[in-house]
């Protein structure tokens, strides 16, 4: 070949090998997937296709020069194919070589090599070794039919003894150390001795293997004899009238009593017949018995009788939950249609809202209102498709998926099925995508014939009422989202929390802590103080914890009084007593403190846990180069909003009351505190623009104002989402005036009447209107109370209806 006739290069790329040795004068396939190996192959392909293959002295994943042996093989790459895991190549060994120096730079490894000459002279000793190898191969072929007949042809047809010894070493089982020993040997006779020893060991193994197979064959003959005798015993039992055992008779009776659908009944009887033909000692016997038990455990023909009374259902829902009218109306509508139509597929609802607003408990109330069974499946962290669809019966220990398991738990085919935390499903990997498996479950056009991998029988889920819960929609698969009816559950206002605490939370905590109804009294003023200064949340979980703390303190006071003392008077917890019960207030209203200086504006954000208030700070730094510095772990969208706001301000500086040269020889620094929390979204654009103008004009922003809205380069204020949550957050922080985009006015109808009466909402269309209100004592048209105009401001301003931006928010707030 051309490569063997020419002088080998003195330096070549190194391809380190683990647990295999490349030999000269042979072809060998290799799978290359390590970065250093891929780099060496690419270097060789880009040059003369030559590479130096050498065995590692260890199993290091990323080998260095010290991990390699010195003697290897120079090979030429004959074929190459790229695969997802790396590169597959076929290498032809050319000659032995020794390396004295190996260098590595990054993933590139090269070696200085010296070719090692080898003798292929055929002597009497060599012929004797070849004859010995022929005898060993004939003996090996007589002992095992699995050996390749090519071995005989290799010995007969190759005249070159050096090529013969290398080809034989590549075809028989040898340890990498033995192959390396043969490669390093300079003497041809030594190479034949290594190969002969390997063949001798292989023949010995084949002889032992033959003995083991003979013994196993005898055992198999004994097992067949036992099977024959059992079959005779079964025939004798049938002649005596004993027939099947009690276990099989009981199974057949259970199948008949279960009133299974025809398709399921046929499968169950077929599997029982198979079971009757098996022996109890068969490995498949128990697997088949478990499968039949699961078939009988699924409530195929069992359904709960719905309470089709919309009025009574509404009463039960009102009894368990305050407000949440959207959800209650949707359930009443479903029951009303059922009452008129008689039959209807169950709706697929998705409750989206911050933690603690009652999504999960609402599902339990819906089940109680409809007189249905309730089952809950937590999807948080589920990463395997088999969790939903089950495992196939070919696997030992396989069971149905959690959908079928939940039906068994409910004992009914029409329960209220809650898929909790559906936004926390882990993205699919090699185990499949659970979200994709849920597509069939939550599709009304398909779920009447849902197939579990274990049962392999269609399961009708069309009568099940599915309710999913989530904190956010962004992480839910779009196709899955399209199959569900989204119902938003926003946070509660202070009045709603007082009502919930009075009617639900406080009585429940007193009952759980063993307190009589008259032993503790908490006035409304105290509840309001607990809500405003000891909790800051959209839901009521922390509020219930604080009420539980009050109940424990009172319970401890009652339980530790002396036995002979007079009964304690009922405990009335006044606002002034809270510090002795709950400690110092955790949340003080900080608006005046945070916004007392120029350059600080109050914004509103949407988060997974509800609305929140954020502060945007801006300051001018002397001696700069007109750069803008953005800090506070801001996302790309939020950074772009800050730059758009600054561009508009610089382009319209005189109209906004500042000098066009306000950034000359200065830098602008914009910071959003709570720097450990990532933040993103466009709705802080107006807030950042106001903070920049406040810093430039050295005028503080009004302390009683918060704002939200996306800013454009032309100064327009575009609509954003989460208006209800943001308004509730502003109210929790003591803010009475909210500046919002004019196109968001229709969203104000979602607010409770008392909130609209208590707060002032200022609709704006441009940044100039925002500045006129926030940086002065001027007045602007406002919306307060129920003054929502019948005609849309969009129509009045002729601004069209641009797509609403995603709300800004601090994740993991």
C-alpha cells in the first residue's frame, strides 16, 4: 500500500485507546467519542489520514501524556462516519512505532514516533508454531459451533507469518495486556507463543463449557419429566372430577361478578385459560396472576351518581370557599347542562394562580358538591412517561401507570381527578416526555380510549372531571395548554383575607388546637394587622400559620395554669398584644423611606406567587462616557426596556424638562434592589423612565404612587398583564394611586368593588402624562370607584389593540 511504502512522519496525532489494542496489518472498527480522540481523528483526516494508536495504562476519561504506553501502532483511517455519539472509523494498522515524547495542548495530543522494524522470516520454529496453531483451531472448532470457520481459512491462506500472527490475535479472545505484550515483542517466535497461549486457554474454556452444557441438558430432561408427570396428574384429577384448583375457580367467579365490558371480559377469560395451562412454578405464572388482579381491580363499570342540583352544588362551594366566583359559575354551568342534556363529557379545567389561594382544596370541594370521589396526582418532578402510561408487561415488576392506579384508588370511573402542579412536570429525556403522555389523557376527543402500556386495553376517561393546577403557564407544553380551559385565580385583597380568616381559618385552627369557640377572640383590627405586618402573600397560607401560632399560645396558657386555680377568662387578642404573641412585625410599610430621594420610583411586578412592589433606583455618575449601567440581575427584556426609556428621554429631553446634555461627561446607573432575585419583563419600562427623569431633574417621585406599563421608543405606554395582582400588591403596601396603561382599563372590572372605591387608577397613554403626575402635584384624569367608561380608551385614542406584553416579574420572589 502507498502508506507502508513511504517514510512515516516523525510526528502524528495520538488516538488513545481503552481496553483495546490496534495491531499492524489488520483492519479494526473503532467508536470515537472523547474530545481528545475526536480532535485527533479530525487532524488526521485533514492531513494524510495517519494516526498513532496507543493503549492507555489506565481507564482515565480524559487521558494525558502520562496515561499512555510507549509502543503503539501507526494506522491509516480507511472509512469514517459521523454518529450522534461521536465518530465511527475503520482503521488499518500499518506498522509498530515507539514514542518518546507526547505533548498535549487543549484537546490536541501529538507524539514524536520512531518506527520499529519487524522480521517476517519463515523458519522451522515458525512453521512449528503455525502447525501447533492449526491443531488448536481444529480442536476449538470441534468443541464449539459458534466459532468462525474463517479461522481455518486464515491459517491456510496467509503465507506471511507476521501478518498471520497479527490477524489471529485480532480474531481470537485476548486480554488487552496480552495483545500489548505481543505488540511490544520484537521476536516473531515470542508473538506466536502469546497467540498459542491464548488459543490454548480458549480450548480449555470450551471443554469446561461443554461439560456445563451436558449437565444443564440433563437438568432440562428432568424438568421435562416433571412437566409430563404434572400433566398426567392434571388429567387424573379431571377424571376424578376434581378439575381446576380453588384459585382458578375463584378468579373465574370474580370475573363473572365484576360485570366487565365485553372487551375486558374476553381478555380476562383468555388470560385465566392461559394461567390454567401453567404450573405454579413457572416464572410467568405470578406475572399473569398479577395482571388478572389488576384487570379486576379497575372499576370498569362502576360510576358515582352525580348530584345534578346546581343550586345545592353552589351552596356547598360557597360553604367551603369564599369568592372564586369564576370557578363556581363554571361548575354550576356544567351541572346545569348535565341536568338538561343528561350526558356530557367531563370538562378539563386548569386553575392557575399563586400558592395558597385554594386551588387544591377547591378541587376537593367540587368533588363534594358533585358527590363524586376525589383523587389527586402530584406531577411535580415526574420525569418518566411510564409514570403516566405504565410499564409494559415484558418487564419484571411492571405495574400500570398512575392514571389507572388512581382509578383503582377512587373505585369509580368518574371521579374528580386533580393533576396537581402540572407546570412542574420535568422535561422529557431518554425516559420519554410525561407532558406528551398527558396529551391523550386531557384530550376529550381521545381520552375515551386511553391505552395504558400495562393493561393494553382501552380505558374510558371521558366521564372523569380533570382539574389541573399550576402557578404559571409559561412552563406548560403549548399543546397541553391548548387542551385545557384556563381559569385564573388571583390573590386575595385585605378584606377578602379578613373574611376568610374569620369564617374558615380561625375556626379551623381553634379546632385543631383543642380550643373551645369562646376561649379566644381575635377582633378584625387585629386580623388586619396580622395580614399587613406579619404576612405578605397573595394567598392565605402564612396567614393561617400566624393564626395557628396565636392558637398555640392561648392553648399553652390554658394548659399550664394551676389545677386549683379559677377558670381563665376568654382571651381577647388586641392589636397591641400581637408583638407579645408573634414577635416584632416582619413587614413595615416602607414606601416613604424608600422613595424619599430623587431617582427612586415605585413599580409593580407580577410573580408566580402573585403581585409585588419593586423599587427602581437611578443615579448619574460624574466623569463618565455616557454609558448606562444596569444591575439587579435584570433579564434581557428588562435591560432593553431601560435602554428604550433612556433613548426616548434623550430624544425628547427639552419636552421632558431636562437639558439635552444631561448625560454629557456622565454615566447613568439603573439598579433594581433584591439583586439575588432574577427579574425580567417589559412592564417596568415606565418605572425605569420615571426614575431616570427623577434623577436627571433632581425631583423625588411622589411617594403615594406606583406604576406599571411598557415604554416604547416613541414614548407610548403599552398594556401589560397581571393588573389585578399588581393592584392588590400596591394596596398591601399602602399605595392608593396606580398609574397604568390606558389600554388596561378593561382589566379594572376584575377588581372587587371595595378595591376600586379605595384606590385611584390613573390611565395614561404617553410617558409625558406619567411625568406630569409622578414628578409634580398636578392632577390627571383618574378612574376611581366604579368609573369605568363605557367606551374603550383604545377607541378614543385610535391606538389600535396591540398584543399585550408579558408582565414583568421577579422569579422566585
